[in-house]
């Protein structure tokens, strides 16, 4: 059973989730389908030739370079209208969008305009046969992360958003060449309810470090404020030795003001996929596990031998997390 309509991927420029989604779309694509990257830009904000090659290598067959002077800065009204104009012209089968702050703003606006369904914050995407046709089966946590639900959309295009680091980015083994086409939407009659005033860069500590770290040292309610200071000290020692390390935290640790919100890992925080994830004093609630389940190697330190996290780790240490952390800082 083949599908002729294309798969569209919204590319928020220079984010890893865009490349992850292109790889996933490439995996899902049937023989007659093309994977198309939608890149929004203003007249002064065009994508470079090198970035275009990166999108092709990541899995795109075609790039739609969506150009309008009103797209120099992200604006939900302008971007959603531009996307809808292209989607209605090309009639894609599936639309994938990264669940970034921007993607979560844009996706429901597009789905509402198209009168189609949207499954948000997915952790798995598959094509399955349902009533003699292939449908996108989108799996996501529900009931506070206690259950996983697989959702089918009745209408086309089928839409889903996926968080960063949930899907594994494919190796760059696709072609460096593909087709690029400019699309110039008519936005003259679009009334925007927002006005761009100023761009202020997020300089919060760990704001970007966490997602790109190879090693994450995470603390939970089993630590105290001093314990988090030791986590920072240990992370600095690792970084001084050339090991890309960041500090993470569970929601309960953030709620207890032992760590800042930008460090939070889990369903309501960041999704990470480091080479090594070390959990100090984290019990292993499903909401936290959903944010670090793609880690290559997990080490858990907890004083409770029945802590749920021991079921999901590669190495478990039963002991006082604060004391063990202090010993590691002295090494």
C-alpha cells in the first residue's frame, strides 16, 4: 500500500529537533513520498547554502524556502498563514513539527486552520494499516505520564509534534543535493495581534548546555542545597577534563528551589539523550523517566533499594546520594 502525498517537516532553523524529524520522516516515507523541509525566512533572513546541504543530508528531498519580509522575525499569525497557503496548495499527507516553544505555538494554529487533528508531544511515530489505508500512529504520554496512548488522526493532513531528543537523529547518510523552491505567501491581509519589540537572548545557566551535554549529573529530592553545589563542583571537574557535562534536576528538586527551572529534566522540563546520565537521589517517577529514557547509559544512586529508577538503570548504587557525591568530589 503506497501513499503519494508528501511528508512536510517544519524546520525551526538551527535546532536539533528539525534534523531529528527529517530523519524520522525519511524512515516513515513510502516509496512515492518526498520529505519536504519548510523553512521560514524573511528577505534578510535567508538560509545558507551549507545549511541547505545539512537539511538534505538529514533526510530532506526538497526544501520550501518560504519568503516574506514579514517573516524576518517569528510571528505566529504570519507563519501559520504562510504555512497554510503552502499546505493547501501541496496537500501533504503528514506534517511534523518540533515541540519547541515556537512549534507548540505554531502547530495548533495550523491544525485549526486546516480543520485537522494534532497529536502533541509524541514519543513514537509509526505508519500502520487501518481500514485499508496507512495512518500515522502517534504515541504520547497521558494521564500525567501514567499511560501511553497511541492516537490516529481521521483527517489529512495528519499532524504531530515531537520533543527534542525523543527521536534519534539519523546519521548523515542521505544526499547533499535536492530540490529547493521559493514560496512567497501573500500576507498583505493578515492582521497580527503581536508586535516585535526587542530580542533578548536567554543567558540562563544551563539553558543550552543540558540538551547538548554528553554527561548529565542530575539531582532529586534525595539531595539538599549543598548536594546541588557538589553536583556543580563535580560537573566543573568533568568539564575541565574535556568532558561535556551539565547539571540536571527532577521537578521536585526544582519545586524545592534547590535547582533552577532551566535544569529540569522530565515531562514538564527538558528531554535529554546524553551518553551517560547519573541520577543522584531521584526516585524515578514516570514523568522524569520520560525526559531521560533515551540516555545511552544510566547510573542511579539512591538510598531506597525499591526506588523505581533501579528498574531502568544500567548500574544501580544503593546508598546515601549526598555522601557518595561528596566522596566523588574529593577524588
